[in-house]
């Protein structure tokens, strides 16, 4: 299975947080699955760290690519087609980072690991 992690799922994995559901943990830990982190998550982590909204994420925010590699995950770049799709999505979700993750999950046929039930309104395959 190919899964795209919502930013919080990635951070909770790195932090070994109890907020990560047992099912999400199982999916992410399964080496048969391809676990993907979007460039949108790198952008979100760096931005929110800079703004003081994620002070606990310093180690990740200063080296997102390294953290992705250390965990054995794959990075997903943002393409023009991804950006166009995100811009055309209905307005159920206003967060630009989440809108990009939704667009990428739909375009690349990825399940998305997220606690955010609002994503369901876009027809993504959400795992939690």
C-alpha cells in the first residue's frame, strides 16, 4: 500500500507520540507499505516552527529531508498539476497545506494517514 502522511501523523511518528492511532502506527511501521511525505509537510513544519507554533519540532524543522530519509520514508515533490488540483478543490478545508495533501492523495491515488475527518469530504481514502 502507498500512503501519504498528514503532517501531524509524520510528527507524531517521529516523536513516538501516543496521539498516533494503533492502526496508523501499524500501517506506517509495515515495511511492505510505501510511506510518503509531501513537500507540503516540509513547508508546513518549517513555517509553523518559525512562527513558534511547533517549538517541539525543532529537530524535524531544521532537517525535514534528513528525518524523512532516517525513517525510510519517501519524499513527494509538489508539481504544477498538484497545485492546480489543490486550487480547484471545493472549499470544505481552508488550510492550504491540507488542500495540497488532498490534491496529491487524489492525483497519485494514495491513501492518506490523518486524524482529520474533514478530508473524507473530498473522497480520499483516509486511514486512521
